[in-house]
């Protein structure tokens, strides 16, 4: 019996048997008796709604981990803690995309291709042109995934990314606020 998997041993238990009580069956099959009484509960409508929202946030921003998703849900009025978000993410198989260790270390055996490092994009607030620098975040999220035939299409994608980066993306270094929120706060303090 020890060469059988735990799931198979649990499946061999006859719950309605009058010949052997569950305690003896559990001893014979070397399974925990408490596990035989466990009945999984159906998730509540609220839990399903939270999981759907976590999935939506992750789909929009796959680089958000449990901390940023928790802050985003709290901003939307959902009372939740990070451990619950992390448990839901694990149940759904969601893992944040991150660059991993030693990303900046050059691989000498591979050819180094030139990278687009800057692009002119018109600022949405003042109408004055701004020069933005494309860093690894933007390259990983918007530039590397697309095949841009026209510079205009690339600049449009970058403009969308910078709009998201400054207006919607939560920044840990800014205490989970957006740069636009920090800028607006500083402007009201100065006045």
C-alpha cells in the first residue's frame, strides 16, 4: 500500500461501508483520518469577484506582484490583505513577470544588438515636446513584444506606455502612488 499515491489511497476509502469504520480504513491505508472528513467548500461570490479582478489587474499589468495588486484592490474599495491576494494568485497560477537576477550582466557569447534609447513624444498636458528615455521596463513591456515598421507606431506605443507609467502604474518607491499623484500633491503644497 505504501507504493500507492496518497490520492489513490484516499480514493480507496469506502465512506458508506458498514463492515469497516473510517478509523480502521484510515489506519490500514496509512492516511490521516481528518482528511477523510474534509469536504471542500465552494468559493463565495465575493471570492470569485476578487479573483476575477486580480486576473484583470494581472492581465493589464503582468509585472504587478501581490503587493501592488493588494494596493490596487484597496484603492478600489476591496478590503483584502496581501496573504489573501498571494493565495488567490497561487490558486490561479499567476506569477508576476520580473527580470530576474543578473539582468544587467552581459552575455559575451551572444551578439549585442543596438537598442532604441529615446523617442520624441508630445506631452499630453502642455503641448510641449518631451524627450523620454526608454528603460528596461518599457523595452520589456512594449518595445520588445512588437514589430514596428513605422517610427510613428513605435512612438504611439511608447506614448501609451508613458501615459500608463505616469498616470496609472503604482510605484513602490512613491509609497504605491502614481507620479501624477505625487506631482499634484507637490503642486498644491507649493501654492
